[in-house]
């Protein structure tokens, strides 16, 4: 291949002169300003980190699913979503999970807060920042091979482009594995550029490809990068090196696949089954064009022109740029082959941003260096105009994300995890009641209930039904076999599952809160006290959930925190009970005691009513009205609205605050 330089006959010699060779002696051009490259790495990392700071404590809820598995594995329960559940691979990022597990073992993750910020948010973001620094350091290593005297400029340009790409920033600091995926791609590119001839580099390349494959399933495509480069360069003993590389990668990844099948009974993650990933067709690769459109066609064309000028001239820059194009092309292919993602800003394109930015910065810097004054003026004007158009085009989509970030862990923890825990307490559902809903991560971290994933990511039966297009099978499994006490569906999930309000009503479910075309539902037969208790809980839920949704839609969602640590057993934020003695509490609203006492219809339950007021309360309940006045509860009043704390906790579980003003049953029915 003419574009890529052929090596010399002796494999141990580099094509680069001594002044441009890594590890050149002091005084050479490559070693003249090593601090400049390090400073550029620090500056680029700071620039990306500054852009990410605008996300606050936002963590996407999909990341919290991995957090729940980290907690289960760390507690010795194995790869399960929560205690008592069976092993299902509801994550697709085992390498990232392993890093978080190490952080948890060191006390840095899932233990509390740092400086008032929950480590569930801070540690993944700190880890992402380290990965960004490592990515730019790899770009610096590539630049020192190809363009040593301006390596710092290449690194600074790459950092600037990555910081300008809000898609890269958002998903690297979302709590997901994107930052590690980008680092693996950059490290593999560095190895390829530095002439990875011999069995040692072949094994190292296999290890980096294995890291990428264990970080994301589509990362396995990078295993083809080393064989492609070795064969295109026609190195001596290239076939032997390729065979070694393939054998090492196959042994590592094959061993992991055998473990996966033995543990979960599948050869692919359950998430891939739920998403019904199929073999791609030609039309799906149109997504690559959308990706280029987001980056900006003008900018891509200017950078492509610079790359053409560089590739037309022999030298180390041409070789480095040509080698970088191999993993870049493979990453674009993998992105096009994946099923479309419902989340915005191109979540699966992280290695494309990393490798594309490196190629652009390297080729533009090389073209600038070789151009005369007039050429530099033209290039500067073209680059400035292209960047302006690109940032303006990206800004429209970026602003949509800023206005309402993708489903956050804290939103799910409050809206579903803590709210449905409060539902169970206020409805007096039996211990271990089941809830079915599609938003999972924050729910798993905060709910005491048995959770069934309506999205199918952590449920084999539902995932298989989605994969086969069996909507009736999903309905039958949920309503007939699981028969949950609580259920939530809204928006697309209602149509995808067929769990419409009419079908739910026919199955015995009544609404607690209506949301769009769905909402929160409870199985009426599971509630002691029946309609009166359900009406009271419905009246309690509406103002609180309305306010949650207002905050989410009108005030940029949950960019702040939701507690120093998310643990099962907590209810909706806010003190609802005042502790009295060890493990006992008195409700703030005594009339809730009366409702519970009346619903039990027994002597023990009736004793919970206020002394001297039981007869009057019973009469008012029979007339359909709630007590209009309240009295302070005695210190020995039983707990109504709390459950015993789980083993190992020292304090009662707080519930949400009740309404300070009395609510009549007529108001509750409305």
C-alpha cells in the first residue's frame, strides 16, 4: 500500500530518524520540550473536565444498573440485580464494572460522600477524568512519533476538539464505560503507530482489544485493527504476529464467553437480547452520515483535505495518519452496525470522537507546518469558519440535552425507588411485594421491593419476548405469572407491552397516579383496607409527583444530588416520622393512624387509635368524612407508616411527610 510506508528489512530498526524516535537522546528535537506535551495533556484534560462540570452530579440511570451489580458482587451475592434475584447479565461493561468494584473495595465508591458529593457520582466522574488524561497522553505518544516538535499542539488540538464535542463529554461523564472505551481505543492506536512488530506487541495489542471488548460488546471489532495494519504494512513475519495476536485474543475472549454461558446461560449479554440486536443491513449504516453531520460537514471536509495533503507526501506523519485510520474505520463500522439507540448525542460513538479528533489534529498541524504564509492564512480562515458552523450545528442538539438531560439516576431513585417504597408502606403491602417498571437503576439502589425490569435488561423472560416480538407474552408473564402488587408504565412502554390502563383495570389494577398514557398502578386485592386507603395514598402522591415532574421538565432535571448514599429502605426524601426510643416512631398526622386502625377491623388495630377518640373517628369514617381536628399522638403510639428496619440498620426507615392539613375522603377520591 503506497500510503503506508514499508518498514526496513531489519525489524528492530525504526523508520524514524534518531531525532524523531521515541526515547531520543537529550538535545534532540523530540526531547527538547517534553514538558510541553505534558502541559498540553493537563490543559486538554482540564478543558474537558471544565465542560463536564456543567453536568453537575448527573449520572444516567443505565449506569446505576451497573452500580447495583457492583454492590451485589461486592456484598458476595454474585452477579445479580438485587438480593434474592437469579443471575442475569443485565450489564454489558464487565471491565468498567471491575474498576468500580475495585473502587468499592478501596472505600472510594458506594460508601458515602466526598466533600458533600455522593461517591456514586463523584468516583465514576473522577475515574472518567483519569481516562481522559490517559487518552490525551496516548495521543501525545502518537504525536511524538509522527510530529515530535509540535506534539504539544496535536495534543492541545485533540483536547480542544474533544471538549467541543458535547457528545463525548456527556457520555464520558455519565457514569457509563465510555471514557474507558475511548482510552482502550487510543492506547491500541498508539501501539499500532509505534511499530508493533514481534510477538510482544502482538500480545499487547490483543490485550488492549480484549479490554475494549470487555468494556463494550462492539469493542471486539478493534481486534481486527492489528492484523489489518500488520498485513497492510507487509511487515516481516507479519503472518506469524497476526496468528499470535488472534490466538491470544481468542483465548482471552473465548474464556470469558465460556464463563458467561456457564453463569448466565447465554453467549451474549441479556441486554443485547432485550434490545433485539440483529445482523445489520445496508440502510443502518446511514447512521454514520448522521454522526458526520453532527460533527459538521464543513469541519470534516477541511480535515479530510488536510489529511489528503499529508497522505500524499511520504514521511512519518503519513504513516501515523494512515495507521490511525484503520481503528477509526472499524469504529465507524461498529457504530453503524449497532441497533439505533434511544438516548441522544450518539452514546456509542466515543472511540470515533477520540480517533477522529486525533487524526484531525495531527493532519491539520502537519498541513499548517508545511504550508507557506498564504496557505496558512487560507487554512486558518477555512478552519475557523468550519469550526463556527460545526459548533453552531451541534449547539441546537446540545441545548436540547441541557434543557432536560437523559433519564438520571437521582430522578429514578426519587420518582420510582423511593416513591414506590412509600407506596408499599402507606398501602400496607406484604413484605417482599413486587414492582414492575422499566426504569431500573435508581430503583434497584433504593427500593426494598422485589423489582422486575419491564425493559427486560435484567429479566430473561421479558428480554426473550422482546427479541421474538411477542408482546402478548410480555403481558401474560407480567399480569399472570409475576402478578405484581405495584406496576408502572408510560410513554412507549405502554405501546410496546400492551399494558394499557384498560387492560390493567381488567386485571384488577387501579391507578395511584396517572402519567401521560400510563402511570402508577396497584393491585386492588393486595391492599388491606381497599378503596379508602388507595384514595388516601392517591391524594398523597399527586402533589409530590407533580412537583417532581415539574422539577425534571422545567428545571433541567436532577443535576444535583439525591443523598450521600442510595440504599434500599429509604422512602421519599424528607422527615416523615419523629423517632421515639429505639426503633419506634410516631407519625406526624394522627389521622393516618385512624385510617389504618379502621381498615384492620380488629381489636389490635383499633387500639392504635387515639384514646377517647375511637368512637368519633369510626362514626366520621362511616359518614364518609375524615377527622377535622388532630391531637398530638401519645409517646407509646404504635408505628403506622413505617416498617421494621432491615437487618443491620440501627434506625427506623423514614417515610415522606404527610399533608399538614386534614384531607377529607371526598378530596381523596377527587
